[in-house]
C-alpha cells in the first residue's frame, strides 16, 4: 500500500489513540471528515456515528466510495497475512464484552483477510465449512495496545488462551480478540453493525480504516497495525459519542 495513505508514523498512531481514550467527552456526537483524494475511496471515511438502546449498540461509518469493495491480496499462508479493517476504537472498558477489566483500548472491528479464518464457530459464507470464511467481512471485538515493534505503533494485544480472561466466543488465538458472530451490513457507502453491549450510552468513540499484518515469524507481536488509510477525527481524539436511540 502506498505510503501516502499511512497517516501516522511509528508510535504516533498508538500515542494518539491512547491520548484520545483518556480524553474527556466532547459535545459532538457524530464525526465528520472531508473526502481525501489520496485515500482509496473504499477506506476514505467521511463520517461515523453510534447509538444504543441500552442493550444493543449500532456503529456506522460512511466512506466516499464503495464500502467493502477492496480487500487485501492473498499471500497464501498465515505468516505475513494481511488484514483490512473498519474499526471503531472506544472508551468502553474491555470487561463490557468479556475481557479483563482495564486490559487496553476496546475496539469493534469489521475485518477481511483471505489467508486465515478466525471465526471457527460461524459459517459466514454458508458453504457448510466454518473454517474457510476469513475472506469475507466479519466482526470482532479486539483489545489494542501500544507496541513499538509494530509499524503503526499498535497491536492487537497478545495474550495466553486458558490463562487470560476471554469472552466465550473467542476463537482461541493468542490474541485479545473475540469473534461474536454479529454480521456487518455493508451497502453502498456505509458500513454498519449492531452488537449487544451494555453501558455504551455517552461513551466516546472514533472511526478508523486501517491495515494490519500477521507477524511473518509467527511470534509476538502477532498482529500489528501497520498503518491507517483514514481516521475520522483526523487525530484519534475519540470525539464521537454513543447516543441513546430515539424511539
């Protein structure tokens, strides 16, 4: 991917995200951004919003082009596999979805990666094989943490399955990653997903289109953020607010 679409240098992405997660709530609810001709339209985030009815939360982002129309190229193996993602970093505590309290930055992600399947409980493409679905867009809760070894300064947190607290639907990878099975809706310019989570009202969020990569040596950090296509807020200040749905 051309370097022109990577908006943060090493460490800056992680530092901005952590600073944003610690910032106080903004008066803004939705996030809006101007189109950027230097960004692939499928990842050129122009707005983001989130709402909750107290039990379910719906996250959405809009791009300037055809959402979901670009996916990473297959490399033929897990080591070095590439991932594209639409991500909503939040100030929700990871305990809200079954991780350990205070573990890191909880984010909701919609990802595609043709070289591996990390949703073994679900058969997204309906072909009778639940182990070959990674190439389609699917959802995850992930916990993010800073790591200077990653090109984007950020990683999906490395953990030890069987020792660290994980949600019941976690796929068993050595990552703070859950595969809850909620299907994203990708239509036109919009990416949207609804997930069960309590305590989301008035919580801050941001929206990011990012690319990640599995460690080529198969060791920690196992899944690094390698850069961003676009950050809705421009500086990862998490200015969006999850609002109560209007009846």
